[in-house]
């Protein structure tokens, strides 16, 4: 009896499986036989329907009943491809490309550029607009059997924003909560990169004050501009930075440049996973040996910056170090960057590099258990601890320029304290920005306790 029920159960399972396969096959055949969607990535935007270029046409052919649709260029897609996908005939598409070429170079379109097609109430194509990211819009319409076009550049304005806050989470999150745009964190890391290691020095409770530019296109946030003034209290230490001069350099309160011979870290954001020591247990070789560098854990592909001006002396695979770059610097210094996934374009022996240039990307080549950068510094043939390097500053402001700097510094301090626009020749035109659109949240690194 039991065997009979088992046979029946197996038979029922086979029948159910066969039925499922049959239904799935029929659905697949129906999907294949069906015509593909002409515009699979269309997205309606009410902003386009109200755009003056479309609401008011010279010939009155377009009205507010037109349905605008916006698309992003896919990787490798040309302007002709996009027009063909919209339904334009090849000859008509060629005439459109010729008309658009009066204003833009079709060969230089990027994925962040977008285009919009307009259709009338009877679903007929009736207009086309191409938006170049950060530059402007070219609009095309048909009149008397010919395509006509106009170019409208974006209006760029620069405004100034004051932000004050405390580090209570990731730096980006803390800046956002204080009312600033989170990408200011990356500009801030560049300004203080010689004095503050954003991988290990940040502490909960640190306080910051920023006076920075926001660049707007047609009144909307586009990007973060320059930081004009910055103070950062880090573990009882006050760091100040003031932008001054034609070269846009940053100086402390006394007019000493923040720029120094070496950056504090070859990575903007990461974490230290192993330190400089004369005795460390190697996780692969299973033996104790010296570790003459500092390991920074970071995802594969993270850009690695050279920490000082110099000349590349070695860029190749170096046994357990994997893909390695070694750079010779003034005053007997040499830096090494180990376990790279690949080298940056053009990096080879004899190449001159400048501080901050990307020379490679984080990887796990050689004797490595995971993606990280092993960063080392040598002076006069002896390895030294990168974390305790006594950095050498650049030249200070000249005595002739010092009075102008001190006056500008005081004005920036007062503007930061009063949260207003500073008055002086160092600033482009614009007003204090009262509000900004909600920023996009993202994380890079967490502060220490």
C-alpha cells in the first residue's frame, strides 16, 4: 500500500512539473512573439510640459497637450541610434543630426546627457530636445517642412553658504544634518589633507564650521564649489584654513600654507588595517617579520594618490608586493604603493608625477588576503613610519602680501561667525544661499570614538 501511494505521489509530481514547464514555455513564446517596446526607458516629467520652449511655439503647432518623454543615453548609443529608436526615419534623423550639429558635437555625448521627444495628442513625433549635462539645451522643431533649432545655455550662479555642526556620525551625514551638501566632505578632505588623516583622525564630538560656494544652474544646485574658510576642532586641536590668492591656496591663521611636502594619506577615505612594526605575523607566510608600511583597507579599484611630487622609479610586479609603484622625491625620500589591482594610465618608470595624481588602484595582487594598499616611505634608504612623518611645509605668504591676507582672513572669520556673505575681491558675485535642495545621502568612513 505504501509503495502504491509513493508511486501515485511521484506520478502527481511529474504531472505538475510537466504542466509548469508547458505554461512557462507558452509564456516565453508569447513574450518572444510580441513586438518589443519602442521606448522601454521613457519617463514622464511634468517640468517639460510646462517648459516655455514647448508651451509657446513660433508657429503655434505645439500646445500644452503634448506629452514629453525623457531618456538617458545608454553606453555606446549615438545620437542617430537614439533618433532611430524614437521612430525617426533615417533621412529625417540625418537632417535632425545636421541641425543639432550647429550647436553641439554629436560625437561628444555622454551617458549623463539626456534627450526628450515630444509627441502630439495623436502620438506623432513633434519635437526634440537635447540636454547637455551642466551646459545647456538645444531644442529642435519642424516649421514649413524644415527643422529649426535654438540653443539655450544654462545660467550659472555662485552663492555662498555657512554651515556649523558637530561630528556625530559619518562626516557626510553630519554635514548634511547641519544643512550643507554632503559632498562638501570630500572638498574638506582635500583642504585639510596635509594636516588631518580622514582615515583615522576623525573623532565623535569634533566641531566644524564651513563657508563654501554652491554652484547653481538655472537656480538649482549643480555642484559644490570652493571652500572659502574652514575651522575644524579635532581632539582639542584647532585647524583653520582660509582660501587666498590667485592660485587658490589655503593658509592657516598666520599665513602659513597648509600644503606640505607629503599628504597625510594616499587614500581620501579608508581604514587602517595594519601599522608599521618591526614584528608582525604574516597572514599568508605564517611567520613573524617586519612590516615597513601602513595597510589601508579599501575596495578594489579605489584610486591611490601619490603623496608628494616626484619621479616614478618603478612600476611593475614586485614579487610579494604584487603590482607596485615606487616614486623618488626630493630630500632623499621614496614612497612605495603595493598590491595595486592595476596602474593608472601613463604610469611608468621615468614619469614625473605631482602630489595628488592618481598612480594606481587598490587591489590584492601579490601576497595579500584581501584588497588593501600597503603604503611605505623610505628616507636615505631607511624605512620610516608614514604615520609619524615630520612633514615639511611649503613657503609662507610673502611679507608684501601678508597684510592683504590678514584683512581677508578677518573678513572671512566675521562672515562665518555671522553666517553672511563676505565682502572682498576674493569672491565671485552672488548672494548668501538660504536654502538648498535635499542632498543625496552616502557614507565613506566612520569616525573613531
